[in-house]
């Protein structure tokens, strides 16, 4: 049978296009209607659905918000006093506002600080007091005053102690704690994701946590602050003549790990008018790549950010070359600049705007005259006498 | 009815097939770019239902997800086109079957078996995305059990039985797990059996398929992570359909190749 | 220096030499020179496999495709009677495709990802090999449809289109088998036949739809022979580029 006439074909196509237009216009109409849904706090209009990287917040009604965590699990946020719908698994119901939180990671503790609830809600951490004392006085104070307990190392949590602290919620990156938390009827949020967090998701993570505490305004204010910092970075670096080449990663024994191009650091480097050497690499944070690729990228790099801190051996370029003889000839170690994170870097993600600005200042020092580093150390060529004493 | 019959016949136009395939090619290229830019929007498609995804991620990010809606429409049109064309042509072939041998009839139906297989595969995907029951984020520690929804059964993680790489060829994997395997005990209706769960080796229990999503630690005895397995559990009614469709397509392909080889000279 | 980088440059040189041999020197030398290039190319593939086995080497298609294409050309050359002008032109184009593909693989490598554990599956390897054979068939189809425009007589053009169609059909067979293998691997490994984390599957689908279009164009005779040949050449080229897009990385000069 030969094909039917072109006119008939056009008719069919027209039907299909009309169907598509109806479908899309229906979607747009509903989307615009949903965007007018009221928020619980203050009656302001909030988007019905917010996607933040691999996290998501879906406001279904005033008494029900569903969130998706980093592992793809759905938790249902129900205000205190409101009835729990029949279709909800009680293990995944979180009563809001959350009043007691145990947090595994530095970033989650910083997020609580960003929302202004840290002193009120933090009841458990997995890092001892002395680690907090230098950079997070508020957490250390809470531990001294008995409000916040040390629950043990993340790989060996004291669940009895955790149970005594009676958290409403646990923020954890470790999925192995889920079965035990289920036994204790404590809901948990997995805060790590399979893919690296992009810049937008990094900025907006507080907007994911905000519904748990009813702190959407604080989250928006934080986001606005970071956004302003980014706009300042864009404006300052717009006219930058040079585009330094930046790499971020390290080698551990035979494993090479880098930050991929889809990670927030990769995106920031690009935004700051510079070239990220692993821009084409896609995947999880600390993704493993071949040694050859790391060395190839290192041949032309100007700046190298290492994962290691001074405490873990990155005291100088010479020390890094000694730890990793494979990379001793990369350009930043020979004639460029190398930066290691300071101890407070990992605990200061609530000051993301300052960190982003500092990274930009490192890449373009001429555009930030007189800038003093707070979160990174520029490594000297050789160890100082103090470093040598510390090592011995 | 005449209009409907005319419409149905027009739907079977090969010109329409050509146009739809071109549009589909263009659409999936758009989709490739969209997923590369915003992967996180599409990851939930793996476990949310189609409607749930469309109502959330889909409609609130149309710039990046519009191609997927277009894909659904185009695939629907392609399915109708294929159904109309195939039915019409099979009708013709069967009408002439008295003049054909059984073998000749079978090979003549080859292309139509392939087209029918495409419909079965598309139907399988639709059933899968509409009706699959998915359980995400299930984590088991050694000795721990999980009860499947509806008390369909109980799965227990007994222990790891990994294959650890001891050679020197793959330097990165030296001393690390190269083939993760978890011994599982599956219990249902009073019966128990052991099964081995691996990365490409799911286990099945009462219609549920249990897949190994992740495990820890990657290096036995060396890391600070607790032993665990992460599971992805699904009850997917579409599996049978798209596996059947794959089989049908291969059968139709075989018949068509037979037709090509046996009767090529006659046709040419 | 490792064997792989050296062998790929040698393979490039030998494929270029085979092209020169076929065009200028002596057709009798084609098989030995091409065979040498194939051996070296296969060494490079073997090296990549040795670094990954039992897992799948990542993004190997641009290196494997020239080897498979060389195999097909050699098999055709060895079983066929002395080739006519058409066949020689097709072989020249095939050699050109081998050279360009391998050159692109060298200049735009994506060989830095480590293999992942879940790729230890017979279906993953089947997906790679079936897809590569399909791609090689598509390249021969493009070659025949290009020769269509070089030949002047209607009979010769008809032969060219028949050959182009034949290779395209075989390409679709293997491409479809590759997609089915990928779906089986995906179902066993991830629980669903399509995993939306990796968009490369969409490029496979795009190439498949393009070639289905080509086949239906032929069956419908809606377009004339010339238009169909043009579509075979251009559409096929687009399909090849799409199918390899995900396997190329950024430009890395060899100096």
C-alpha cells in the first residue's frame, strides 16, 4: 500500500500539535495557579514545587509538605497537631517545626546556623568538642552546656546516647544508620547525593531544610546574600584579562580524586572568568579519574587546590610532592600556586558568600587588592621550621 | 464512522512514520542536551511514577523537560501510526494466505511481527512508568530483614560473599571488592531460600525484583564505613511486556532476514 | 611510554598508508597494510580492555569502530573477486572514515574515567560490540550512498543504493541488538530498562530513529533515488556523529 496523501499526513500532524499545545498550556496554567499557593509562614506566595539539585520540596497543602532527600527517599512534613494522613508511612513523617536535631556533617551544622536555629535545635554531633572549639564556638558552647551531645564517630554512633537526646530528626550522610534509626522511630534525612552538588544546589540547600523548621524567610535571606556575592564576583571578574587555569583534587596512594565540572567549585571557577581543568569531567564529588588525565591537566594549571589540610600533610609544595611523588612535576607545584583548606573551611559553609569571594580573590588577586585569606592557606615552596618540628 | 475510518487509515501513512521518526530524532537530541544540563531533574524518573514526575519536576521546569512531553506525544502518535499500518498490512497478507506456503507466510509476516513488537515494547514502558511500585532507600545491615510491601515476603541480608581483586593488573582495585555479592535469605509463605544478590544479579520474590544499588565498605576491613547494602526494590508490571517485545522483535528480525535471503532474488 | 598511545598513532599512520596504497601505489598491497593497521588498532583496544576487564572500558567506541570497519573491509576484500571501481571507491571512503574516527579519538579522548563495577556484565560488553558493528555498517552505507553521486550511470547508481540499503539494514539490526543489550543490562543492574542519569541512551535512540527514517524512505519510495541517496549520506553522517558524541572529550593536542 503506498502512502496516503500528504494532506492526510498534515491532518494527523496538526492533531498531534494541537494535543501537544493543549497538554503544555494545561501544564502552564496549572503551574501558574500552583505558584500562587500560600506558604504556611506569613501567607507569602511560595512555589509549590522547588527542586534543589537532587533534593526537592513539594508543598501539597498547608498541612502536608513532601521532601525528597539525597537518597531519593520521600519524607512527609506535617505540622504539630495536624493529623497524619492514612497514606503516610509513620517512619517517614516528620513533625514540624523540628525542635531537636542530630547532625552528622559539618555542612548540616552550618546549615542550621544559616537558618538561625542551631542553638535551639542541635542536640547531637559526631565530632568531639575540641574539633568545634576553634571554629564553631556556638557548637562547642552547646556541648559544654550539655545541650549538644557527642554521639561518637559517624562510623560507630552510640545509639543509646542518641536515643537519650530524643532528636526529632537526624541529618546524616551515612545510609547505614537508617535501619537503626528506624528501630528508634527517628526520621532521618540523607544529606549526601550520588552526583556532586552544583552551585545552585549549594546555595539553595538551606531552602530544602527550611520547611523542617519553618524558616523559609531566613533561607531566602541567605540565598539572597550568596546571590549578591556571586553577582559581585561576576561584576569584578568580567573585565579580567587573564583566565588562570585551576585544578581541584588530590592523589591518595593510587587513587586520583578531583572535583568534577558539575560540582559547585567547577562552576564557580568558570563563573569567575577562569578555566577549570576538569570542566568536562562529570559525576560525584571526589570522582576518581586516571592518573594520566590528572597529570595532563596539571601540566598547564596555574592554581591547585588540594583536599588536604596542613594537619593532614599539606604544609608546603615540597611536602605535597613528598606525599605524592607522581605529581611533583605539575605546574602549580613547580611554578604556580597551591592552596590548602584551613581547618575552619569545612565548618564555615554558612559563610559560603565569603568562601566564594575568597576563591575568586585567589584566582584573581589583582582584582581583590589587600584581601586577607581566611579559609585557605597558600602553601610555601618549602616547609617552615615549625612544620618540620611538627612532623618530627 | 467514515471519517473515523479515513482518519484511522491516514494514521497508517508511511509519510507520517517518516515525519514522526525525524521529529523523534530531533526531540531526543534536545533531550540529551537537557539531561546534560539538568541531570537532577530526570533522576527521579527512575523511581517516581510518570504522573508524579510530570506534576512536579516536569511541569515546573518546562524549558528542560518540554522535550519529554513532546516525546510522549510523538511516541503515542508513532504507536497509533504503527498499529494502523501494521493492522492494514497484516490484513492484506492474511487475505492472500491461501496462495502462500506456511514458511512464505511466516517470513512475510516478519516485518509486521517487528512492528507489533515495537507496540508491545512501548506498551511495556507505559505500564512500567504508570504502575510500577518502587521502594527506594532501603538499607540492610548484616542480619537485618526487610518486609516487602503487602507482606509479600521477607528479605534478609545474611553476609557479604564478595570477590576481592588480588591481582596487579587493575591497580586501583587491588585489595578491593571487584564483584560485590550479598547472600540473602528470601522468605515467603513459609518457605525459605537463599539467593545471591549482585550488581547485575537481582533476586526476585513474589513479583518484586530486588536490585543492589550500592554497598559498603568497598575495601573489606580497610575503611571506616559500616557494612551495608542499599537496595532498589520494584514491582514492575511492564517487565514482562518489554521483554516479550524484545523477543518478538528478534523473532520478526529473524523472519525478515530469512525473507531477504530466501526470496531476495525473486523480489529483485 | 605505554603501548596504547604509541599503537594508536601507528594505526593512524597505517590506515593513511592503506588509503595511499589503494589510490596510488598498488591495490595488492592493501590487505597487508590494512591488516597491519588493524592489528595495531586491536592492540590498542586490547590494552584498554586489559585496564578494565572484567568491567567495560569507558568510551571505547571511537577506538573500536575503526577496527571493526577495517575487519569488514578486509573480509569483503578477501572473499570478493577483484573489486570494481565502485567497490574500490567505497573502500577508499571506508579507509578515510577509519582515519578520521581514530584521529578524532586521539584529539578528543575521553579515556580518563575509571571503569565502574556495575559494568561487569555480558550485556554491557554485547552492547558495546553490537553497537560498534552497527556503526561500522552505517559507515559503509554512507560510503555507498556517497559513491552514488560519483557514478554516472543509472544502473551503477541503482547498485550503489542497493548496497547502501543492505549495509544500513545490517546496521539497524546490530544497532537494535545493541540497544536491547543495553536495556537488559540496565534492567538487571538498575531495575529499569532506561536509566535517566546518563543521557547517552538518547543519542543511541536518535541514531536509531534516523536510520529507521532512512529505511522507511526507501520502502515508501516517497522520495526519488537521488534525494534518498543524499539523505542516506547526510542523515547517516548525522547519526554517526550523534552516536559518537558522548564518547568524545575536550580537545587535547598531542604536542
